[in-house]
C-alpha cells in the first residue's frame, strides 16, 4: 500500500487533481483493481496522504519540541527551529501539500488528528512564550494566534512562492511580530 501512496503523492504533486487513479496504478506498477482494493477513489488516496503527513509532522515536531524544552533557547531561536522544521516538512512536494490542505476530505478522524496536533503545538508555543516572558498575560491566546497565523501563512502564501523565497525567515518574522505585539510594555 505504501508504494501506491508514493505513486499518488508523485502524481498529485505533478498533476494536481488531474491525476487519475489509472495513472496512479500505472505509476505504482499495479492494476487499477489493486488500487481500488485499498482506496475506493482519488479522494481516499488524498485523505490517506493527508493522514500520513499529519502523522509525520506530529512525530517530527514531538522530537523537536522535546529538544527545545531540554535546551531552552531564546524565543527567536525557538521559533527559528520550529519554523525550519515546519517549512522543511512542506518544502518537498509543495503542490501536493497545497492540494491536501485545500481538497482533502474533512472527516472526523482526520479533523481530530489535526486538532490534536494543533492543540499540542499551541501548548508548546505557549510554554516557550511564558518561559521567555513573551505573549503578555495570556500566552495560550498568543500561541493560538501565532500557530494559526503561521499555518495560514504557510498554506496560503508560502507554498505558492518560488523556492528562493526564505520561508523560514518569513515565518519567524511573523511569529515575532505576533509575540511582540502581545508583549508587556
């Protein structure tokens, strides 16, 4: 099944929604019946890729966040590390990531996994805001604003820009602006 998902990822990234299940089967080297045995349609393939992406993102961020908690770097360094990881996990196959964000089926299991990841990231950022004395009195609200703004910036702006644009710098600049706007005077 992993080889079918990899073929789908390649073709969705190259062709967008124009990728057909027949082309995916050809690319994977299997019959169309084999694809349909695991995935009833193209949307199911896209959904499976989205879940795989959420799981990869969660695993990588868990490791990075554990290291940040251990090291306790300054806030700008913390945000640079987080932005670097998030950008790296979206840098390969940007068209696929945009497609997943815009078109993946919104079903309860997937939404719950995404919500859990978002809540964990908000809690992590809030902890760093408190540790670094940033984000005013309500670090959780500041962290939620920051996480959702970075998500929007990444998925609605940066994935559309050419590779030479420094995504990390743009994400860090946005994060610092939000944190500093809520910083006590």
